[in-house]
C-alpha cells in the first residue's frame, strides 16, 4: 500500500504500458475515503463470517474489530471469532 500497486493500461497508440497506482494518498489525508461497517458479513464456501466492525480505506479492508461485552469474564478472542460464524 505504501508504494502503490503496479497496473497495466493501454496508451492512446495501443501500446500496453505499466505504472504505479497509489491506493492511499499519504500527502493529503483528507483525499482518502474511510468507511466503518457494522456487522460486515463475508460468505465463502457457504460459510458466513460476520465481524462486528470492519474499517475500509479507499475500499480496501484494513482492520477488523470484534467488540465484546466487557462484563463477560469468559470472553476470549476465540469465542469472538466463533461467534462471528
């Protein structure tokens, strides 16, 4: 993400060229798009996985947050992981 990603494009003359596309604007933080999604669900191989909060930066998921009840002394990261299923 820091150096960008290599992309190919077709120039006006039909030639295929390569360039670096920046996915995060580190020079102008306000030019980036942040999104926090509550109860984000991913389905893969007929399995549902629902995270409490997923943070996206310019459409890329950059953080997954599991929020648990602070009064539950038995809450663990593993119970949070399995709860999302």
